[in-house]
């Protein structure tokens, strides 16, 4: 009888020890990843609704230039593709997602600005984009000033269309909708004459199979948008590792292949890869 009591007590101690271990560990979830290898995962923030950049497809897979860049970077950090957990990070929540530790880093058409640098750190830039116009293939719109008395589409809350009206075409008729997909549909139907946002985003839509040969980019450079990879403020170790990964991606031409694969059908005249680590506005 005494032996059975000792055994029961020992079992209780073991259970308590295991419980304490389970409750105490996995601090890695706070930083969006763990150490790499095995069954560890890394959480990466991307857009889900931008063809050519960050898109969740109907079958649940992900595609786009940002996805390709993030996948390459993750591999250099020690994670295979099947260890990546993609997290949708909408523009308004990117800084909060990093601060909360929801993701390890964000690659989501994340333009580097002085205001954002106060809240997060950036690796990169890995792509230089410009505000541009998307028009029909046979359009005679070649300059922003041509938009006077024409119908211009952009998403609600975007500064792109407002900048065009303010600086180039004050008589443009602005149509604002909820998504860029709606703008593209309006452009295709003839309800609007042009769509404006970053040329990389426009090229992503134009490269979609259903729009092949229907649209073109005007080729204007109305602004400079340096896309960076967002990292939690103060995490210089991760920032340095991502910069090293991006330098390798450019050096071994994987960057060029990703650009061609995602934007090639749109005949996107992209800028060369920017100098990694040259963080500018």
C-alpha cells in the first residue's frame, strides 16, 4: 500500500512538471517565429488582394513578387516554404501587427516613409515603384494633364488620385471605389478612363491572364515609392539578416526572375534593383 502511494505522488510531481513546462515556453510566438528547422514556423505579413504582388488564390495558395521575396528571405533565415504562415496585413494595421508580434516581418507594398520609420524598422528597399496610370491599350492618354475632363479611378482614402487632381489635372472627374479590382473592372467596361496607384500594383493587374493585351501603363513617374520589409522597431539583428538575404537575392539574379515572372506579361518597365540598405523616403 505504501509503495502505491509513493508511485501516485511521483506521478503527480511529473504531471505538475510537464504542465509547468507547457505553460512556460514558446516565447517565439511573440516575435512571429521560432528558431527555424523542424516543425517551427515563421509568420510573415503580406497583402492578400494584390495580383502580381501579394495574392491569395482560390485554392488557398499565395503568389506575387512580395511573396517570392519573402519566401527567399525566409529560406535565408532558416525556414522552408512549408514553414511559412502567411498573415494578411492590411495597410492600416501593418505597424500594429509588428508591434504586437503578430508577424516576424512584413513584405506588402510597404513604402518607406519618415513617418513610418518612427514606428518600425525597414530592411531594403527591394523595389522602387512610381505612381503611374493604367489605361486601355488604345488610349490616347500619355500625360497626367490629359486626365482633365476625363474619369479617373482610385480607391477610397488613397492619396494617389488626389495628388493627380492637385498637381496635374484639376478638372479630372474622380471616381472612388472600395478596391482596385473595382477600378480595373470600370476601366475595362469604359466607365472610367484611367486608374492610378503604384506602377507595380498596376502591372500586377495588367499581367493577369483575363486582361492580357487590354491595358498598358502610361509610363509616368509621378512619385517614388521605395518598398521595404517592415521589422519590429529595434530588431536590428533581423533587419541585418534580411538585408543580407536581399543582397544575395539580387546578386544571384533570383530578384530578376521574380520580377519577370510576376510583371513580365504587363511589359512593366521596372527600375533596377535598388541598393539594399539605402533606406530613403
